[in-house]
């Protein structure tokens, strides 16, 4: 993308500025397009997966989970970090089963999204999961959440009215809407 | 939300673990629903605004901006942090004019979204801006971006095919689609 040289920033030096176990902050010196040098702080994140689980009757499987930074319970699709060296598709299967107990026979990749481009390299891969069978959840220690189901119309209404504000869940809902309408198709 | 006590985490103690100037990391000890104590690390963020600028001819105003964490140019709606004590609506007007030079006569609140609920309290307020008039951009020092326009159909196609991956821009595009179809209305 050399035609973007008027926008690009180039690393001069840098490294880890904070490692708290959960969050790792990098701080680099970078050269701006005008030649000036400034610093850029950002989180290195392994990436995450998001599962859009649609039951045979069309209802959608969701979670309610307390998220400490906003001190609030959020409605979310099942999701989680990609383990080191793990294939994202395997992460999606693992997270769905761990968090909800469900397994799925029919998986399709939907999209990759970037959720905090100003200060994190995190990406999330969204997968559609169908052919669902219920089993036992195996939550991580210290993980507390509850599962429930809703219709697509309910989800859309909750996005419209602000009851759903989590970006991965909003985007998953809009994608399910596009697929359900037949406007968009996968693969 | 006492009916969510089985999900809630309560702060025991904590505070700032890292202050790099741009990013502030808090680390708290919290009591889990089962009584165990663990730590939670997260970013405190002042919040941000996102502007969906629709020109009189229906074309949509966008930016291309290099984002260092992913070392990539992203297609984005105009956006920026809320200054301390600033009304978010004023932030939206300020960011649109600073980044694009445009001013707007017709503003409407669209939605609030949360983009990184596992490790940041950041929220973004989306505003629709119409009645646009072109002026001179006044970029912050060290800020480099270029503006362009696209049709709603182009934006939707770029969301579908993965050319647009930034969450605020995906969600803004889906909202513009819902408004344009007449499925949803504002205020």
C-alpha cells in the first residue's frame, strides 16, 4: 500500500510498557507521514471468536453476562479469546460448548471485525452455528453467565431501542437479519 | 438489578495500575458471585462520538485513516474522543468539522454502543448529520486522514465483503440501511 504513504506510520522502536497478566500494553515510537516522531500505546490481543447460534426453530441462543468495566449485565452472543496456537474455528466450537453446553453440526464463517482500532489490535471472527444440540456447559473458573433464547425480531428491537449495546452482538444481529431476509448469503 | 446477584462482581479494592498518558489501566480486586476474589484489569475511557454524515445527494462522507495497532488503513466514519466535561453532541459537531471541514444543520442521536466490554468501559454515541456544508478541515497535530464519499449500497457491499471491518462503521452502515429502508425511524 505504498500509495498510502501519506497516511502511514512507521515503527522506530518500542515494546511492552505494561504486562498485567490479562492486558498487555505496547508503547512504540513511530514516525508520522510528516516525519515527526510520536508515541503510540496499544493493546496486543490474541483475537476472539463470536458464535451466532440459531436453533432449529429459528430462535437464537444468547447470554447474559456481567462485565466489570461498565458494571453492567450485557446481552451477548457466546464469545471468547482464541487460545495461543488455536485455530479460530476450533475456538468457536470450544467457546460455544463451554459457555452454553451446545454443540453444532453446521458451521459457517460470517465476517471478521475490528472493535477498538485506535488502541487495540483485537479482531473478532464471527461464525454462524446451526444444527444445535443441547449438552452441559463447562464454564471457566470465575466465569458466570446465563443462557436464554430470543427471536430475531426481538433482537432487532433490542438493538433499535438500545437494550443491546455490545458491538459484536449488534453486528451479529444485523448479519442474521441480512441472511434471514435473503439479501446476503454465506460462502 | 439485585435479581442479577448471581452474575454480579463487586469491587474490593483497586486503582490505576498503568498510566501511559494515552491509556489508563485500572486493576481491581473483585468478589465473584461465588464469593471468590479475583482481579479485573480494564481501560477507563472517556467515551467517543461517531458521526454518520449524509450529503444532500444521499452520498455518505467517510475517512481513510491509518491505525497503528493493526498497521492498516481503515475506512471509518468521522469519530473522536469526548473531551473532559464536553457534551457528546458538541464533541460530534467538533470532530466532524475538525476532521472533514463539514458542518451540519440537522443532527439526530442514533444509538450508544459498547465496543470492548471485556476490558474497557468505552462507549460510542452515534449521531446522524445532515444539511452538510463543506469547509476547511482542522486536523489535530499528528493526525493524518483523507475524506471521500460513497453510496449506501457501496458501504453495504464493503461490509458484506469485509473491506469495512471497523465496528463503529459497520454499525453506522447498518443503521443507515434501516433508516433508508424506512424500517426504523429516529426520535
